[in-house]
C-alpha cells in the first residue's frame, strides 16, 4: 500500500510539474477568479496546525534593541513539542511528501534557490501539505557558506533575490531568514531587515540525516527537549531518516508542532503580538 501511495504521489508531482506554469498563474490570479473554483481551493488549501494556548510559551532570543530582526534558536514552552526545520532543497523525495501529508507533520522549510530551482513544483507540493517556505539564500553564501564573509551588497542579493523568487513561485514572500551554517553578523541582520525578514531563526539541535545519523545539541549532548528547533537537510534517505526522527520524538514524550504558531506576527509567524 505504501509503495502504491508513493507511486501515485510521484505521478501527481509529474502532472504538477507539467502544469506548473498554469498552476502558478492561478495562484496569482485575483481572489474573485479563485472563488469560481471553491472545490479546487479546498483541495489545495494547506492544513491548519493547532495554535498553542496563551501563556504556555515565550520566545528565547537576545534583545539587542537595535531594531533589527532578532535571532531565535529555541522556544521556551510548557508544551511537549519540538519544531522540525529542513534546509536547502537538493533532495526531492516523493515519499517524504507523502509522510508529511498523510501523517500531518508540521515542518518549516528553508530553501536555497540553487537547490530548489531544479524542482520548484516539489516544494509547492510540500507547501500545500502544510510546510511554509522561508529564505535560506540564493546559493548558501557560496563560496564560503558564511554570510559574514560577504559584502553588504552580496548579503542583500543572497536574501532579497531568493525572497523575490519564492514570492513569485509560491505566492507568499518569506519573512524568516536562516543563515547558512548559522553564521551571521549585524550586516546580515541589517540585510535581512532590508529584504523584509522579520526574524532570523537558527536551531538548538541538529539531526545529521544522510551523514552520521546522529543528533547533536548546540549546547552539548544529544537529547531532545521541549522547545527545541531541530535542523535537518534535504539529503538522500530523507523519508527514512524523517521517520526515524519522528520515532525519537515520540520516545522522548514529545510531538512536532508548527514553529510559525509559536512566533508572533511581528517576527514572521502567525501568533498574536
């Protein structure tokens, strides 16, 4: 049954790929035109994830008082939740889309356009499975993979150009930026602000999927904790490794939640504030 489902999903993605120019045009059509096809709109609408109760969480970030986007690396919450984020976009595993869609797992995607451009329609499918698309630069800040080594103009191009592309491709301009390697400086945060980013989101624990297969906390250790922002990448074996991560999360007495519901609108999320 799983094989059949994956094959069907692959076929759907193939059709979407062929119809992508028309689909994208319809996404940007006036609302009145969309209202003519309510059934299709309902089918394509991404799921809505449960919002946390007021008073059960607060942001964990340094307040610089400089008016630039703050850097968020975890959420301080009483809820037994973690937040899965996935970077880059090189691997286009249809089985992974099927898991996210059928198991209703909230994730947040940070795309690098150099990787994503070979399969924009794949991430459209993920977006409509409930995964918002956010900004992770044009080419991972090549050749250094470190925003701090780029000029101010180059940092602006990395963030602004990719945000423009995703706005065109997916009908929504990103408002959250993730710097390659988690490296940033004040110039990066200034460029992020100028490009419309409201926050910079890093992570508290990384799952080295497709590599060592291990978990590593930024503060030491390998245990999953409530409020963790987990980093993964689009690498070979993504569906298999994602299932493994979900097992670890359950064993820790936790569940995945939508990070955007724990970020206020002022920081690019959906929560009040």
